């Protein structure tokens, strides 16, 4: 299975900060050998134990994460912010809205 890097926004994306994506899913992805990084300056996600890149500039965060994990074969950015599909494309990531994240997970996790 190809290693995927999942970059997550926090507020409105992860369930610790009003979003639909459960932290247990991030843990399961890590257990499968994928990389999980939080790319948000939100204080709500700092204590979660995942790698955290927290510049206020989301494009800078995504580019930094891609540099940190060049061994990944796929880069996915999960966020609910306006303008993020364009930022993801500029950084070489696939964009996924949190409400559609289940479609990405289906082939990876037994849900």
C-alpha cells in the first residue's frame, strides 16, 4: 500500500474543534503506516500528539509538510476553509472537504 500523508486543518475539520473527523481515524491511519500532520495554528489541536506545523499561512504549512515527508506517494489536505482547494493545488495536495473524507477512507480502513 502506498504511503499517504494526510494534512488536517483543525477548527471545523477535527471533532475536537467542531468538525466531523474523529481523532480515532487519525490514529488508525498512523497505525496503517500513513503520515498524519496537523497544519493549523489552532490551540485546540496542539495536545493531540500528532506532528503539528502551525504557521498562520496555510500554504506555507502545506509546503513545509511536503518537504518533511518526501517519501509519501500521495498528499491529501482535509479542511473546511474557503480557498483551500486552490491552496492545496498550489502545494501539490489533493483537497478533501471533511464531509467527503469518508470517500477517501473507504479503501483504506474497514469502516
